[in-house]
């Protein structure tokens, strides 16, 4: 029996007999996956067995640690108030508030590294809406660092940074389900930013992700039970968060009212069908150009406030709200969109 087969046997013996991999076993399994030492049948068996068993905290941290070994961290200047913002879930029911929020936060002085993967067509990801807004979405790592340093916001396609992780994410189309590579991608932190904001929808991963980040030495992170698994606070309901800070995990519940914003509705968060991304882009442009008031704007403001807090630009999410509002009302957010866009489009009122 090969070493990889032994790993499959250990995790695949069913609900009662299966066992978690040790730190070293999990790291070695990831290395064999990345280096192509497992056959296609073994890859499928391992990923599905791990999904059924569910990853332990140690396994999640070890998988991520091993994946990081294959690519160097992005050389982002240390002085930047940098937030790592993974966006891998895609949307069906709500619009991409995180895209607008990142632009607002960058306009208010934060530096945001968004990274993701173009998943399945019926769930458009952040990359699709950023492209509609005219932002570059295919910059190689070196140019991505330059863009981030100069402008405070960049999107990094994980396929251009870590091709093996991207290839395994692509397997979702064949397997029909997510795999361990989805949480790993979210924790990859390409620039090793001191602050991370990670969105999750699957409850079992909520505490595990926070604990895995602690094992990986994360200094600061917000784990968000976000809308559709994206790193977004809800404007219409209570959002649960876990804050990783000072080697502790602190649970937080947050409502718009806590941040001085009126309660919104799920209708205000509503998205657009996959074929209408241009309409979503128009909505975000109008929000950034102060042509929209109410719940849609408030949802972007709330999430920009969270990013400003994560970046250390505000003492709390609540304190970030007026900073985000000022970035919009002063025109700074609209100017930031113009600065970021490689494709200039006229704004229609």
C-alpha cells in the first residue's frame, strides 16, 4: 500500500472507524497532491473521504501550511494597512457588496488584497463584477503587488499565484461538491497580511477556521458567517463573527443598529441573474457616485466599515461607518473607482 493509500485508508473507514491525520501526515498528503504523486482515483477518493469525515483543525492548518510552501509570499510593503480578503463563494441571491466595500475602504486609506477563483457559471464570483467595473482581474503577481502598492486595491486570480490550488478548486465541477481546497484557498493569505477577513457559510468550519488560523500564527482575523459564504456582514439580520486577536478567539454578534445604521431588508441585498452583471455593475457605480441612498448603500457602507476596522483605520466597525460614509460623500470612492478602472465608462444618472 502506498503512503497516499494509507492516508486514504485512515480517513476513509467510515463514521466510527476513520481517524484524523496528524500534522505531518496532513502536510505530506498535501505535498503529494500538489506534486502530482497521487493518481486521479486517489485524488477523488481522498477529497471525498475528507469531506465525509470533515477536516480537523490540525488538518486544515497543516494543509494550508504545506500549500504555502510552494509559492513565495507576495512582496507587499510591510507599512501598508493590508487586509487579505478571499472571495471564493460566488453569488446567487445577493449583489457583491464586498466589491463596492473594498473600493470604499481603499478610498478611505485601507489596502485590500482580494483573491479568488472563477468557480461555477451559475454563481458569478467577485472577479466577474470587478471586470464589469473595469478593474484588472488577470494581473500576474508582480504587477498585482505594484497595483496594490500604488492604488490600495487589487484582485489576484489564485490561478496566477498558486496554479495547483486552482486546479484542485476546478475539480468541484467534476466532483459536484467542494473540497478541502476551498478552506485552504481562503486561508492561503498570499501576502501574509497581518489582518484577514474570511467569509463562511458552512457552520462546522466557523470555529475550525479561527482555530486553524491561530495554529498558523495569524495575528488578526475576522471570520464572518457571511451572506452566501462571502466575507460580508448582513444589513438585514444578525451576523455572527469570530475575531482572532492577541492569540484569542472572541465571538461577536453584530446588527446594523449596533453600528448606527437603520435595519435593512433582504430585498436591499438582492442580486441579479448571472446574465445581468452589467446591471449589478451599474448599481455599484451609482452607489460609489452617491446616486443611491437607503439599504443598498448602507450595506456597502457597513462592509467597508468592517474592512477599515480590519485594516486598523478604525477602532471598531461602528467607528468605521462614518469614515466609509465620508469616503462616499466626499467623492473619494468615485475617484478611487476611476483610478482603479482600466476601462472607463460613462456614468448614467
